[in-house]
C-alpha cells in the first residue's frame, strides 16, 4: 500500500514544497525525463472560489523539481467543453506563474491524441499527457453535480480532447472515469483541499478545509477524499471500479497516513450540503455533459424556478420528442428548448423565468 502525506495550512506553495520533499518525489522522475503538471482548470474560475487548483501548487512543484535538476517542466490542461482553456488559465493566475518561472503552458484542446487501451476499449488521450516522463495529477477535492465528488481520477478527464469528453458523458461517466484512471495511472498526485466547493465543481461556495495531501495511488487518494467528504462507496462508485480495472487500491492501513503537522483549528471535515441534489431532483438527466448540466444547475440556483416542471437534459434524449423544457441542442425535440451546446446559464435562467410567468 502507498503512503499518503498530509499537511494543514493555507499557503499552497509552501505546503506543496513540504509534501514533495517529505515524499522524496524526485525519485519518481525517470533520469533525464520531463515533468508535466496537470492542474484542475475546469472553468474560468479563481482557486478562491473553490473550483480550480491554486497557482501556489504549480509554483511549489516547479521550484521543487527545478531544485532537483529537472529542466523540462510544463503545465498542461484542457478545460471542459464550452470553456476556453487559455481564459481559464489567466483567471486562475497561471499566466503569472508560468511567466515568472519561464515554464510553458499547453492547451490540450489543441494537442494531438493517441488511442490508449482501457477496460472500456480504446480512449483517445492527448499526447502531452502520454509522453511526459512524470505526469503529476494536481486535482482539487470538491463536489461534482453529476458524480457527487471529483478528485484525482476525474481530473484526468482534462487530458482528453472535447470529443472524447462528450463520449464519456454518453457512456455514463462512472466506467469511463475508472477506465481512464487505470489506463493512465499517474504516479504522483498532489491534492489541493484548501477550499474546494463541496457541492459543485464550478465553485461559488468554497469551504475552507485548509489541507493538502500527496500520494502515488489515485484510487487510494480518491477513497481517502471520499471519506473526508463523508460520502459512501455507493455515492461515488467509480473509485471501486477503477480498483477493479487495476488502477490502484482503495485500502489504507493505520500507518499509511503521514501527517506533517497538525491543524490549528477543528479537524472535522464539513459534509456537502446536498444543494445540487435538491435543485435537480425533478430533472430528467440522460448522459448530459458537465458544462450543460452546470448551466442548468446555476440557472436553477439563481432563479429558484423550475420545481415541478418537466426538464430534460443530455445526449440520451437526442432525436426524441419530449413534453417539457429541453436544455441544450440534444433536446431540440422538446416542446420548448434552450438551444446551445452547451447553452449558457443565462439563457436557461431566462427560459425558467418565462415558465414561471407563463
Ligand atoms: S447539448 Fe449539452 S449534453 Fe448535448 S452535446 Fe451539447 S453540451 Fe453535451
């Protein structure tokens, strides 16, 4: 079983350096090999909003690997369908980090891809993720409106082209996320759990948990994160699936957690509030992309309309006649549809408001 190194605090740069030093992470870089840092830049949101990895995690990694002689370091990421990676990287402040250290940032939406064998068949993966000497997975531990939680395994979805991301949603997310994790099997993961939003991957209601942890097994780290969030295996099944596919082990022994310091305040981890589940309890979701679903959630949250309405969303409704409000181009067969792929939250909110006022 792998060890998990954990540290408490709020200074992402310093915490990252200390974690990498404690774990002697340099030993994971092949001689003369490159390091590719893969943060979570799902949307154009600030780390303080609870959606994206803190820039200090990147600068901590860069300083550590540079100090140990690694020359070829880059930052790689492709934000979700419907957002621009470069806009997201500026919003998160990565442009300043990359400029300061002279490290290139590569938008994976523009990268070449290669098929990789997995438990669900071939998956097209961006070459920069595949060709790195060491791929360093830098997720945020936070909630997700479809998979309840997202961390190390799901963060790897950013290594896919948009077309493949959409296919993952059509396949129901759980199996593809597990299969991708087992196929890529990142050997170093540093989790940013300083202030992730516990309900929603887009952030907006960050919860200060002031902790980071590092490990070498994405399955083990996700199982640990799930425990921290107070969630069950039934609520986040892709972790056990990844274990079955050979992606790692969910097991953790009493000596496997190495704490580098102690929290200065209460150590209990807040639970997700269940806001998203409550807002979407009447929504007929069928293979919806995250960006599409997030637009709907944001609109439901902002307007508090739509309860009691028949709302349809997802690729599974393509070509079907639907009696109710359709969200996105896939649901153009609905009696009333908000077009777009994905539609904006503003457009969805307008449609919800018009339902209310007739
Ligand atoms: S309309 Fe929505 S669910 Fe359909 S492909 Fe576009 S983003 Fe995905």
